[in-house]
């Protein structure tokens, strides 16, 4: 049980007073970020990332920095549930399914029960996700040590094809968004030849586009513009959360153990695949509705309908970090920002991280356990406080968030050009969101663009330009085949539906988005 | 009544905007592919040249833009005629976006850059005054208070210097 030993080493790292304080600070900041419109997990972490630059240079500081940032992530995950239940505004995409039963529960005056079950299920889901990371990630990392450039490119290909295959809307929009990310990542000096690319003579473009700016613009500014469209007025229900309600709900929760376990499994499986948290929460809600005895009551405000999506979303959100630390492939935009942070601090995520920076990795994993415990305590005790933040009028909150976004963009490279770029990405985010272009693939492509390109070029060098290298052995062959299967999944599933419709005479079931 | 009617009017249909964005994407893809081709998108003496990868990225954007345009033109009339955004909504969006541009221009312009703190306070204050209709006292207290807190946090606690202008210089922080 080498893992247990390493984990205890990790606890020793994470359990310093300074790190515990950072956990509390991170969770509280994260919940605030998750509660506020326009500040989700991804761009909240992006804005606060520059603050860790100096911290990460001190000895052991990289671990403290990742603890702070990952706790912001947990906090944002928890915070999304508060707005969904009290205000019917999903703070994060994966909280949408939580509104189905969470908001009706709150309207029935059972907001306390809804919140408690949401937080507890989130905690359970995250715990299962962390257990998965603890025991599976060393194995994945050891396995990945055998990877060469073609295998790494295969993993990237799989990641991006998964986005196309799992997207709900037009697959071409996913491809367009992703390729725009790759194109923006290519701008600047080519790392291999040192040649200038796509700068069109503008000196400002030499450095290329930073994904942090894109995240702040697309998710932050874009989101605010979308929210203001409706002339925002929060109409929320009051939240009272006392120990009595918490204990009562806790007594009720064990009844839904089957739903919880099913949701956690769905979440973990989907979380490893990129962009999995949102589909996981919907899938888990659908499954619970089908298999529960009170299935027909779903949507009218039942606790089980909150348990299912919340458990799945957190299990997925947590296990999204598994491919990030073991392979260097983030499973969600927020994981992508965390990955970017690691790169900036001088760490190369991937299989070698486990052998070269064992302290850091296990400190991070230990902090996932502790951070979620801290998170559960903080959210259960501070709900009224966080709900009060939402009652601050939009006329104050909106400009303050915009100022924070501007400051965040500036501090990435101390450059005002980046602030202008942030505005541009904001306008782009608004239009793209309105037309249902997914933004996550673009961010992931911006983060991984250089690595994916390097992998591709090195593979091409190995094979002298022959694409068959991506089928040259069973490992890379499987990865490529899986990737292609996912890429063409929209076409394949339609063909299956047509075939079934002809065979059985039943009309083909089309998924409604 | 007249105002309300105007607010409900659509600024372009979904079909129109889908097509506009698709055409822009096609142009963007073509530009990427063209520039990559210019710096060399083929196999050089020692492996793929600088434009090798982005050339295909550009082609992919061009192709998917074309596909999006095609499906936009083939949209059903009901779907295609849906308004992309209504006047009232767009006006709200512009009341946020235009001041944001002015705000960034106040921080950064070649003639009289004000630093980040003073424009931020003005920006928050203007929002509170004109959208929130707060009294002057609240406006000044909140906007100045928030920026003083940010100043302490960035310049003193985290030691991250932000752009400063004439006011900060006069106070001896330049």
C-alpha cells in the first residue's frame, strides 16, 4: 500500500497552519466566486493565479499555491449549488440540473433541506472522486511513463475528439471553437524554428495570446454581458440553515444511498472524459428519475433530485483533475487553468510529476480530502452570509467584477494590451454564447495548443511525415481509434437511430437539447 | 409605449448573425491558412516548417465555418427568424460594454493615462449613480472604499504593482 504511505506524507505537507489558513481562504473566496454572476470557477482561478506567482517561488510554495487554487475550485463547486437552489440561477453549467428540484424545494420552504443535501452530496461525490485519484493516478502515471510523442498526441486527440462527440449542439461549432483556440495558441514565436507566426507585423502579438486573458474575457466579461441582458434582478428565497435542519436532512439522506452511489460512478466515469461534469449531472438526474420509486415526483422538489446531480457533478469535477496531474490533459476549463498555473510555476504536469515532485502531488491530493471537509463546514455554517452577497445590488456588483477582471488581466503579464484583449474576448464570448458555440474547447485548445503541436511534429519527425505512426502500436492505435470513434459519434449515433427506426418501426428517438 | 415597442424590436435574426459569424470564421480560417502557407506549411530540410500545423488548423476553421454557414441558410423559417437580440437587451449590454471601453481607455492612453485606481473608482461610481440611482454620499463611499481596499491588497499585501497615474504620484506612491 505504497499509496497510503505517500498520502500520509501528503497530509504532513498539507496540514501546516499556513496551508490550512489558505484552505479556508480559498474555500471562502471560491464560494463567493461561485455565487457571483460572471465569476465562475475557471475565471476566478484565472484572476487569482497571478497572486500566487511570488508565493510559488518560495520553498514549498508551489504546494501552498496549488492548495489555494484548488480550494477556490472546490469552493466554486459548492457555491454553484447555492445560487441554483435559492435563486434558480445556476452558477455553473453543471448546476443546471440542481435547479430542477432544488429551487422547487426552496419555494416550498425547504431551502435548508435542499442546501444541506446538495452540500452533503457534493462532499460525498468529491470524496469518491478523490479516492479514485488517490489509487488510480499513480497507476495511470506509471503507465504513461511509457508514452512517446505519438501516444501523447493520441491522448490530446482523444481529449478534443471527446468534445466533438459529446457536444450537444452542432459538432462544427465545437470544431470551429476548438480550432480557433489552436490558431490563437499558434500566434507568436514558433518554439521549434524560432520563426514568427501569424503576427502580421504587430509587435504586441509576439508574445501570443495568453489563455488566462481568454478565460477572463470569455467567461467573465461575456457572462456579465449575458446576465445584464435581462436587466438583472435577483429574486431569491430566504435561506435559514440551522443545525436542526442539517441533522434532520442527514437522517433522511442515507435512504438515497443507491442514488448516491450510482451518481458517483457516473460522475467519476464522465469526469475523466473532458467536459464531463455537465453531462454527468444531467445523466445522473435522468438515471435517478428513471430508477427511483418516486420518479414521477421529480421536478416538484424532492431531495433525491438534488442528491443525484450534485453527487455526479462533484465526482466529475474532482476526477477531472486525474488526467490533469497524470497526463497533463485537463478535463475541464478550471482544470485547464490549474494546469496553466502549474506550467507558470515551472512544473510540467504529466507522468514525471509523480516521481520528480512527489511532495507536490501528494500534498495536492491530501489537500483535496482536507479542502472538501473544510468546504463542507464552511458552506454549512455560512450560507446566509453568501446569500447576502447575492443581495448586493447589481449596480455595485457588476462594475466591481469588471474592475477585478481588468486588474486580473493586467497582472498576468503587467500589460495593458492584455486588458484590451480581455474586452475583445468578452465581446466574442457574448456572441459565441448566444449562438451556442461551446467555449470550453477553445480554452483547452489555447492551453494545450503548443503541447499538442509539439507532439504532432515530433511524431511526424519520427515517422518522416507518415500519418500511419498513429496506428504503429497497439497503445497509440487504440487511442487514435477511440478518438476517431468519438469524433464521428454524432454521425454514428444518427445512423444507429435510423437503423433502429427502420428495424423496429419505432420513430428514432432524437435527443432534445 | 413607443419606447417599449422599440425595445422589443429585434436587432437581426438568428439566421443573420449565425451567417455573419460563420463568414467571419471562414475569413479567419483563410487568413490563418494563408499566413501559414506564406511562412512554409510544407516539409523543410529538417522536419515540418513553422506553418505546418497552423495551416491545417486554418483549413479546419474554413471548412467548419462553411458547414455552419450552410446549416444557417438551411434553418427552418421559424428558427431562423427568431430574434438574435432585442433592442432593449442590446441597450443593457451596451450600457455595460461601452463604459468598459471608456474605462480601459482612461487607464491606458498615450495622452494622459490615469492609472488603474482613479478610473476604477470613477467607473464604479458612475454605475452606482446612473444605473443604481444612489445618493452621492453612498456613491463616493463605496467607490473610493473599494479602490482603497484594492490598493492595500495589491500594492501592500501581495506587492503586485498596478498602473498608477498622476494622483498616486502626487500622494508619493509613484
